[in-house]
C-alpha cells in the first residue's frame, strides 16, 4: 500500500517585470513529477541545487501550493486525500500525520522552550492529556537515545547532533504516517552525522517509518534509502532501487552525479569521468532533454524531443531516449 | 623526490581570551608546505583548521592572538622570514598576503565585493602585487580568467559577481587568489558550498593549476572524499592539535591514531551496502574551551589507556614524519 502518490506535480513561479508586473516568463521549478512512497519505505529525492527537490517537499507539506497535479496521501488505512487541492481547514487535522525533520538543528528548535515542552508541543496541540504527554516524551527521548533528564533543559545545552535527535523526537511524537526529512544530516560533523544516520536506520526498522529523504549527498543516501529518484531541472530523470541505481545507472545524469562524488579511497583517484558544463537554469531550460548540453551521449533527437519517464526493468524508470542502448558506469 | 619547503609552521599556538577563560584554539601545531605538493588538513568543527589558515595570513582577529611558535617563509634560505614577527598591517605582511600566499575561501563572495566588476577586482589585485600598468593588468586579468576556465573572459571582465553562478564565482575566487602569482595557496573548504558536479570541476581545476605552477597547496576540508581525491599528505586535526600525519595512501590504509581510524569508519560511503550502518564515535567534539585533560580525544576513545591518556598529553608528531600523537601508536612503533 502506498502512503503517498505524487502524480504529474507542477510548481511554476511567475517571473514578473515592468510597471504592470506582467508575467514575462515562468520558472518551472517542478515540471511534471510523479512518484510513490510505499508504507515503511524511504524514498530519496536527490539532485543539485535548483533541481526542484525542496520545492517538491514543500508542495507535499503544503508550505507551497502546487500549480497542478495530484498529491494523494493516505493518513490512515483506507482513506486517501489529495493534498494538492484540499481546502486549508481540512488540511489542519491532517498535519499530525506528516511531519518534517529539518536541516538546521540550531534554528529549528525554540531556544526559549525546554526540550520536554518542544517534544510535547505537537501532542499538546492535538489534545493529548498532560499525564500522557509526560509518558510519551520519556518514551520519545528513549527512542532517540537521549537521557530522560534532557527534558528539563534548554536546546543551547545540547550539541548539534543532540539537537537533531530532539527534532526527530518532536517529528515522531504523533506517530506520523509520513516523515519528510530535508537534508537532515548535512549540517553535522562527520562523527555526529554517522550517529544520526544509524538512528534513522534504527527508526526505520523499529517504527516502519515511511520517509521522503531530500538530500544532495549521494553517499548518505546510499545508506538510508530503499529507492532513489534523481531530479534534474524540475523533472525526475531516473527512479530505481538504491543498489541498482548506484551499480547500473541508466540515465547519463545519474552516471555524472555518481562519478562526481569523491570516494573516501585514494586508490580510486582518477577513475572519474569528466564533468562538463553547469546545471541548466529552470527559467530557461534547454529544449529537448534538459541534460543534453552536458550529456556525453547526446544525439540529435535529444536536442529536440523531450524524453518521458518510462519503465526500464523491475522497479526502474528512466527518462532518456538512449537508455536501452547505453552502457553507463556505476560505482562498485 | 625532495621538494623545496615553502613554508614551515613550528609549535604554533593561538589563544582566544574571553570572560569564560582562555581557549587554546591551536596548541602546538607543526607542519611543512612543499612546492608542488598538496597538504590536506582535515578535521571536524573546532579542530583549528581554519584558525591555522588565518594565522598564516596573520588574519586572526581579537580576542584571538598568536601566543607562540613560528611561521617561516622560505625556511633555511637567506630570505627566511618569520611571519609571526611581522606586524599584520605591515607592508611586508600585505605583500605576503595575496602575493606569496594566495587564499581561496569557502564562499567566494568573502573575497569579492558586490560593488565592483570581476575585472576591476582582479585588476586591482594584480596592480597591488606587481608593477604592471593598467593595460597590462587588464591583459593579465583576462589571462587569469582564462586560466581558471571561464569562457569568454573578455566579456566576463565586466560582470558583477552576483551575475555569476556559484561555480563561476569560485573560479573568479581562484583567479583572485592567483592574481599575485603566489607560490603557496591556502584553500579553506573551497568546494563545500558547491554542488557535487561543480565540486568535481573545481577540484580538477585546482589540481591542474597546482601541478602546472608547482604551487604548495594547503587544502582545508572536513570531507574525507576530497582528501582522498586531492592530498599528497594529510594532517588530521582534533581540538587544536595535529593528531595524525601521513602520506594519503598510508593514512587511509593504515591509520595510526584512534581518532583517524574512527573518523574513516564513520564516513558514509558511496560504495556502501544497502542500509549499511556506520561505526560511530561516541559523544560530540567538545567545545575548545572545555578541552579534556591529557589527550583531548580520550573521553571518546575506545582504546584509551586506563589512567594514562586522561592525565598525560601524548607528544606531538615530529614535522615531516608520518605518525600519530598517541601513546598506543608509540607502543606499536
């Protein structure tokens, strides 16, 4: 069963200019994105800055309203709502079922509130009685491996990693059906990042979390996600089970991304393919396949005809005219 | 191959004084930079890697100050100069900063002004460090932009930094660092703010420039992948000290300090198995003001010796030698 089904999601921002602020163009930040997240599954949405991955997550949480498309969400078994079109007042009771883990553990916690109150806040808002709240806070602290004494202290007393644990405890307070994590470990030191990655793996096992993991770091993504969707200039170019994507990428952009990551092994030095050009501007995407100006495999068709995301084997989808004939390099 | 040593740091100590007490940001750091080689300096926040860079350029601001040690430019030659002895605002130091030693920042906008064109700023830097005429400076600026891989440099000269993408901006930042024709370059997290494909391009550019110009490159990063890709030698820092030093292959294959070992195991890898857990280091890096006694790593170290590591600080690594500042490493050797 799917917890989330995103279908043909679009988010366009108008570019206005002149005295009358007329619309002179559009930034197609998200331009026809579709994917599903099954119960208990972690899907990573990866790509470089400006690819639209954060906009997708903001549309799902309705921090932004989608221009078009459907976001079908199952808050409980047997019930499905479309987050893209739902009126605001019907959205509020659904909020408890989808929670967010933020990137910056320093700015996402209220410095004037005690940790116990921060974690209890969503419980309070949703009418959980005080006595139950206490017990739940202790349970949550245990879940994120923090001492019970933490609840009477303020955020500044904790390190970045501990604050991220507090943020995770708050996100899990109401047993959400879906957790959206936007770069949850990218602000942390390596030694602390490893702790949080392990914690997320634990929570996936213990709670069967369904998670949308938005990240740019392909190394982190390989550890925590079941499937990966790669975005480029507002579109998904490839979706595949994690291991398959890394071993046998089918889209040249995925190959490029993987090749660009420096592996922590000096013996692999120089085994890279050259990376050329810059990420395309979503206000002026190239015609045809948006990746064609940087693609070493591009042919005439790629410059004129936009490829659609099509099925390419078990659980694999790719948006490339030449996907079937190319033999691309993965990491192994 | 013996290379010319361009810069020798010896027993460098930097302290920050505050009402809460004295913070030893650097506590006896020694290393050499050699022409044509890259020294990678790696560590987590608060380890002192950026303070090291700022000290060399004499850019440590109050309440911080250098309290000991030497920073020797051209050591062992008649031209040897101790930068610690110079006034940070002196003409001599200004000639070193941006002249002999170029600096590349994490965020290139640190080095660039929003008010002037790219060309103006590079020409200014060229003029400051050479006797060039304005016309020659313009030609040199175009050449520099071409060298760092900026397409159509004659046109880019008139761009403002905000008109450029992050990757182009960092290329301009590198051009600025090269304007004084330095033989030593310090790059402080030069690719941390960049996307991964841009990072790959900038790293390739840095390596090419370094090899061609025989630059002594000091590359500061928190990223073990960048170290593996770029460094010839690696210094691992923890709370103001170098705890491990080795040629890059040796450091990754046979790390001698428990912190280096733990750090390497904690790095997420693009080669990981599905759902692979990482080894972790317990706790977090302490605030430099709350430096543990003895070996600063002992509270997080799984191999700490009962009664010894908490009390006694292990000796520093002699500069130029591979080793670890750890009693255990001593016992093995």
